[in-house]
C-alpha cells in the first residue's frame, strides 16, 4: 500500500529480512537462487545464508496466516527441525519465511514491516549428509552454509506434499507454479 505525500504516491517501505547480512541475493542459476534447477526440483524462493540465531524481520507489514514446520528429519534424514511463518501483506502478497530456529509471532498477529518475527535456523545436519545426498546439499555442507533464511513470495500458500516440499517444487513449472521472485521486491529494501 502506498502513502499519499504532498500530491505524490510514495513507494511502500520494504525491509531486508536479515539485517545482520549484506543486501545480496543469489544471482540466477547460483545455489539458493529463485527457480534454481536442482535436477528433480525447482527452488521456490531465495536462500539468504546467515549465522544461526540471526534476527529475521518482516519484509512488509501484514497478518500472520500460517505457522508450521519447514524442515524435519522425519521427512528427510539430513534436515534439522526448522519452522516457517507465512505473512500476508496488505497488498495480498504471501511472504513465507522458512528454516527458522525460533518464531516470535502467532497466527493472527498483525506485524509491522521491520518487526522481528524469528531467528535463522540450521537447516542441515551435515553429519547425516552423505554421497547419496543431492549435490547442492553436499555443497552447502562443504561451504559451511547450512544455516539460512529460505524466503518465498507467493500468490497463494501451497500445502506441503504433492508438488511442494521443503521450499522445492517437484511438479511441472506451468501455470500452477504459485511463486514469484522475491528479489524484485527486495531490491529497494532498507
């Protein structure tokens, strides 16, 4: 939603979701980039690597519409238990903040842009990653990049299972793919 100031509409304020790290998004095709081709799946968001426990803030104000599990060793053995928060912005965008260690909001809460909503989690248990694990997972452990915020932007919230699991899309990338590139919305973030 834009504000009216002196006869001109101002751009909405958006906040960089992990203030402790530089404003840098992975380039197209790089590990953690939007729609990165992972062989049997496509990456649904962007990964912002940060130390575990780093503060995560809301990109835009809105309402918390879902809290859930992002990753779990019950689903994939080398995953740690992490959580996710989905916030619907005033403009109707759904921001999903995944791979969080802690969540500081509840479903139904109204949050302001820039408000702390959680902390970055350690998504991978690198001691359980082996030669049979996907190459991009092995690479993350080799680089010491097993903790991150996984950030998605969507028109609707997909449920885990079927074509969507752990921030990845396993189905065909046709008109049912509900995700947008969050990078376009983060370019001018504070």
